C-alpha cells in the first residue's frame, strides 16, 4: 500500500500546489493501483471536485502546498539527498511536540555521539544519520539507503543527520522540527557563549546528566578503550588550562584556518576542540566521555606512533600534541603565532663548554681554553616544557630488606636552571658541560620528571618521590639577573599532576586536577572520579605537572602572606 506522502512525491509535478488538497480527496488516502479504480475516478472526477471545493482545505494541506510551491521556486532548498522534504512547522499545529507521532520512541539512553561518524553497514563517512531509537549510524536517507532499510526492518522512524543536525522521519521522509529535540543537538555539538566561558571557572554547582549521575563539567571520566590511559591524562591536563580551553570552546576561533589540500593535520585541532567541548558540557546524557575520535586523529597524525591498543609514554605524547597543534594552527617561530606558544612557551639560556681531556697537561689546558672550540658558548633557546632530573635510586635495601624510596624537594631539582649548576653530557666522542638559566617565564609552566631510563636491555623506572608545595613555587632565583626586573610575577600554583603507577611496561596513569569553581582536588583514572585531599598529591610518583603563573599578587606580596600565615599558626599553637 502506498502512503499519502509517497503518492504526493510521485504526483508533485502533475498537481498544482494550489490544488493539492483537491488531489487528496479525488485519489483517496491509498492511491489507485488498478485500471478499474482509475476509470472510476475519472468518471466521477467532476462530481468529486465539486464536492471537495465546497469545503475549506486543512492547515496541513495548505502548508504542504505552500512548501512544495516554495521548493519549485527555490531549488536550492533541497537537501543533500536531492529529495523533497516538507517541514512540520510549529506555527501550523496545535501541539508542536505531538506533530510527529514517533517522538516518544526516541531513547536518549541509547545515544552515544562520541564514536567516529561511520555507517555501521558500509563504513562510509558521507551523509551519515543516527537512529534515535537504537543509536546506530547509517548512511543516506533515500529509498535504497541503509537508513531507509533500517527504518523498514526495525520500525525505527526518527533519524538525525550528524552533519546538518536535522531530524527526519523515515520511511515517510519528512523533516521534524520540535524544540524538545534541542537537547540531543546540544549533546552532539555543544556550543558556548562568550559570557558563559567567562564565568565557567566560577561555577561550583554540580550538573546532572540524563542518566541521573551528578558531575562537575570538566571533571568527567574518559573511557580507556584498551591502553590509551597515557593519552587520556594528557587530554585532561590540557583541558584544565583555562586559556587553551576557552580558545577551543569557541569553534570559530580555529575552524577557518586554512591548510594545504589533503593535509591530515587539519583533523587534529577539530577533534581536540570537539573533545574539549564534550568534557565541559553541562547538559550531557552521561557523566563520561569516550575520546575515540580524538585518539583516531592522533594515530593518523603521528603515523601510528601513538596507538590506542599499545601503552605509550605520556610525556612523548604531550610533546607530539603541543607541537602538532601549533603547526596545525599555522604557527611559526614567533611566540604570538599560535595559542600553544602564547600559553606554554618560555625561553632559557644554555651555556655549553667542551670538556678538556684529563690527560692534557696544564700548559696545554691553558692554551686550549683560549681557543674558540673550548670557550663557553651561550645560546638562547625556546621551550614548551622543562625536564627535571631525578637522583638515582639506591641499589641496596634497608635493614628490614625493603626497598628504599628516596625523596627529594622540588627546590633542589629546580637548581638545574639557576645558571650555576653544571652537568656533564656525553656524546659518542666528546663530553660537554652545560648549565641553564631561565630568561622568560611562560603563563603556564609544564614540568616533566625524568623517571624512565633505557639501558641496554630494558627500561628502568626511578621511584623517587618529589616533595613540592601545591602553591607559591618561586622561580625568581632561576631567572637571569638582567631579566628579573622585567618579571613582576614569578610564583606558580599547581593546576594538574599526572602520576604513573606500576612498572614501565605495564603501568597505568592517573591525573589529579584542581576544579576552580570549588577549589577542590579530584583524581581521575579512566572512568573513576573521586575527590582527594591536597596532602595526598605529593605522595605519588609525579610524572608531568602543569603550573599556573599567579598574576594576582607579586612575589613580595605572596612572601609576606606566607610569613603572616606562619606567625598566625605559631600564635595559635602558643595559645
């Protein structure tokens, strides 16, 4: 049996739009399929037309006639499938949410837009629709497409175009316009206003997902597909850098950046921005996100160096992600060329001198020191992160036959960049002594600890615990003397802390982040999220840290503040 809509599309060119309501009455709701029915209709056509002209057309019939007439005048209104589509306008109905009878079949619990937008049958990424009943992806909307076949086989009627964000009813093939579907569009493509972004760090109220779970936007679990936890922690850490987060929350900031045709790097900022927007979505259906599309983009852009199914190094992935994003955003060597360099780039002086061989005599040593080859050379180099060397772990156990876990203060490790501490660096044929001194401090400082060392047989891990305060870390002494007056602010506060647990080959990663709205610390490991005390942060084996330059108070103000706090604590103890 032919439906009314199918009959309408077949006869749309034969029937004038103004007479469309007449066609419904002369042909009937089932159409004509035999010669006898056609002859009978032709014989009684004049009588039927006379009868139908006596009554007024319904609002639905007038709306369909108007839309078809509009399509004839404007062919550009046709959709991507070149099929005629008539919209259910809210102004022409009494109850907007009841116009399509299949809206109640939508199952929001089955919807998951985190995975790659591919047809589940043909694996095509062109013109993909999502079934609103089962959540599966299908291609096309025409009569010979997989989405059309799925609607007939399973009686699933409502579909969403993942590119245009339009809803359709299949196999009837009409567009659905209903305000009750806006929440689904927002989950697929979250959007943020400038006003909301400015106040996002002040929101301390928890949001409630559709499944009933409560969460803080930005503090949600990331799905570990197999062995991608090393990527998840890096993505979480970068998502809590406010300038970088605010930049990628607004898609118009980077969507129009032009790259050479066929350049695969254009995919990375798009996928990274989508993930950031989903992590900070206050209207999510579930309190976790799957970074599947972002991980696929990293596999493609890294030429399969960083894979989903194989454990990797979080520091190496961080280095790759920052540099690749900088290139994809058309960044150059200038600090202001991309948002990555504006946030994380600093500068330091590297002093290098060649080591004179030990067997050289004193006279020869004095002669060599005057040559250019053995003179100390200064080079200014930029950096995106600083690597701190950990002291070697002890080889012997204590009296209880337990492994000794050494501890070292962060201030001791930072002496590497004070301009006075030298360290020997060996090459195949020559040895060099190097020392470093900071010249320019970035707004956000990334510190990595060198925990893994590869020897001739396997990779070793250094278990040294680093003791550090979570706020007021001063780098004033690491600055060059001529650059100190130019830096009004030199103290940093901890934003996120990435921890590695277990052996190098089969270990796991977790991250501890500060939620600005509540000023509470949370620990995230895959899908598990829990609140922790600040005192627990320094007890783990930190691997990567992100510090924020405190620009609210100068170094002198914060130093005085610390002294006052100490005096207050002493007075309380005396009382």
